[in-house]
């Protein structure tokens, strides 16, 4: 009986622990036609891990983490023999630092007209679309 009670308590605890996690932020998918082929770009951003994962046609093809105090991330891969890359700028990486640093970073970004979380998508070196998170 004690084992059964411990098992039920463990399952309840695991269930409650899962409820507290924040799901990744999803980018709205964008469709690009390039040289007769159609590519659907998407992605997600995990705030806790500061990690971006980008997809092409549902396949996860690029993944990276923002270094400390750095709002930019560049990713590159080949997908079906086509070079695909992205330049990501996430103002939230700096703004969430808090304190004086976060306030100064926010002011600098505003003065440079750089804000928001986005990834510019390039196909064969040409910027064709932007994903917003």
C-alpha cells in the first residue's frame, strides 16, 4: 500500500512540475518560392535556454544559442543543396538582463531603431523573408 501511495504522489509531482514550464515562442511560418521550389520557414525561441531553432519544410535545420550579452546570432546550413542562412537579432536577450545594463541596452536599441525578436532568412545569400517571434 505504501508503494502505491508513493507512486501516486510521484506521478502527481511530476505532472505539476511540467505545468510550470514555459513553452517556446513560435514564429509565424513564411513561405518562399526559390528557383521553382517552395520552402516553408518557421522556428521557435526558448527563452529559458536562449536558444533559437529554425525549420525548413518542418525539418529542424539550424539551431543556436545566444552568447551572454549578445543579441545577434548567425546560423548557416545547406538544405537540399541550397545554402540557407539567418541573421537573428533578439532585443529581449539584452532587455531581460535587468538593472542598469538592461535599461542602457534598451535605450541604445531604441536609438538605433533595433527592437523586437526576429531572424532574417537568406537563401543563396539573398535575404528573402523575416521571421518574427
